[in-house]
């Protein structure tokens, strides 16, 4: 049985490949009835997505994925049900854009030193006004013929420890959680297993996140096997964090044709979309 809920997706407002309206239409066609648009450090796509959601009978959850840091580790926090008109959230996201633009200039400088000139202009062109992200640089490297695919671009140049990697002074985890809560949202720890933390550090991260006011964690983000899902559900339950899940959809590929397609969570799971006060499709 598949879930009708997908609470982690991206559009061309950040590093996704589909405009918000097309993303919503694709999700609706896949049976998604509750969808969150969670672009990186921006809510620019929400108006378009909201209009499309009405057309396709989808309940849109207004969201955003905000980059933070915890013990010098980059950690992403998804904000769900945020009020995108909140002045504090707007100011915080504007600061994030400034950080991303500074990072982009530093990445381009490093790539130029490694023999890849024109990276900034190429990435900006691909972003087409959207928030600049590392995948834009990766896509440019592929389209310019420098790398065979995006994964290789990250592995050889842009990924952590790579010659074009750049550290960013993202806001602290607790600050980001507080900003989401102040905007009326629920803070969700995104893809906790993706950070490749030791078991001890992962538990410490979850403890700090819960203590800061985090409300949920993604127990599944993209494909998860049963053992990892059970592990994440146990970690969430121990900290009284609600369960969330999402595809982390960016583009239709051989492996990920549509947003949604997630197996339903086990019966009785305390999910973030069924928390008190949330309405919409069941």
C-alpha cells in the first residue's frame, strides 16, 4: 500500500528540475493528495504550487528546507505549515540567499583555479533566477562536458572534502528550529541517515534537535529498506518526535519517475500530518 502523502519535494525555485505547477500535476497523477513543496532556503514557488494544488485537488503543505549547522556539520531542517509571509522567516531566508551567493562565488573561484572557468555564469544561467545551489554547478559541469554526470561532479569536485568544496557559516540548528516555530511551522529533521553520523552522534543530534523544539523527523526520505525504517521509527519514538516522510524529489529519472510512490508507514505510527490541528486529506 502506498502513502498519499509526500512532505519533501523540490522545484525550479531551488534545485529541482520541474516548475512548481508541473511538480504538483505530476504528484497528483501519482496519487499524492497531500504534498509539501520544500525548496532550499526559499518559499518563492509556493504561490504557483498552491494554485496548481487547487486545480488538481491536492492539499498543499507550505514548506521550506533550511540549511543549518550542528557541531560543524551541515544539517537540513524542513519547515512544514510555515507562514511564508512571516517577517522573521523572510529575513532569515534573505540571509540564507546571501550566504548561498557568497558560497557560489567561492565555488566558482575554486573551479576556475582547477581549470573550469565560467562556472558562476553557467550555474546562474541554469538557476534562472532561483536560489543558487551546488547542483546547479554540478549540472553546469555536466553540460559543459567536464563531468559525465552530477554524481561524479560531486564526488570529484563539489562534495565534502572535494577541491571545490566550501564551508558555509549556516545558522545554528536551534536558531533554525526556533525560526520555523516562530513562523507557525513544525520543524522536521531532514534525512537523518544521510549525514553518515556515528550512532552516538546521531543520537546526540536528535536529542539536541528535540530539546530545541523540533517536532518531527523524516523516518523515510526516498527509498528506505525495512531495517532502516524501523531504526528511524524507534529513534523518533524514543524522543517523542512525530514521523514524517518524503521523496526528496528533484527530477524524473530512471530511478525516481514521480514524487510520491512512498510505501505507507506502519499502522499506528504517530505522523506529523495527523497531529492535532492539521486538516486536509486523510
